[in-house]
């Protein structure tokens, strides 16, 4: 019985609240939503930037190590060819 009353109450609240839409309230709600979203983006931007910088640093290090190993191998081949002559 309590569930029926609760569902009836919720249904009546939703049906009355959705009857008329006030353009000022909609505009205000959209403005508040935009403000909340912008604030959330500002808060998360620093952590996202930090993650991107950390990721790019690790990618540069991996690329540098790869190039270094390749050049070291080429230098070893040249030194070996000089020593064989």
C-alpha cells in the first residue's frame, strides 16, 4: 500500500512539474549547467594536462632510447669493420 501511495505521489509530482515549461527557468537551468560544466572542466584540466605531459615524456624517452640503441649498434658495426681490416 505504501508503494502505491509513493508511486502515485511521484507520478503526480512529475506530471504537474512537466505541464508547463517556463522559458526563463529553462534558460536559467541551461546557464547553470554550462557554468557547472565549465567549472568541472577547469578543475580536471590540470590533471589531464599532467597526465598528457607525463605520457609524452615517457614516449620521448622511449623514442630516444630506441634511436640511441640503433645508433650504438651502427657504431659497433663500424668499429667491428675497422678492427677486421
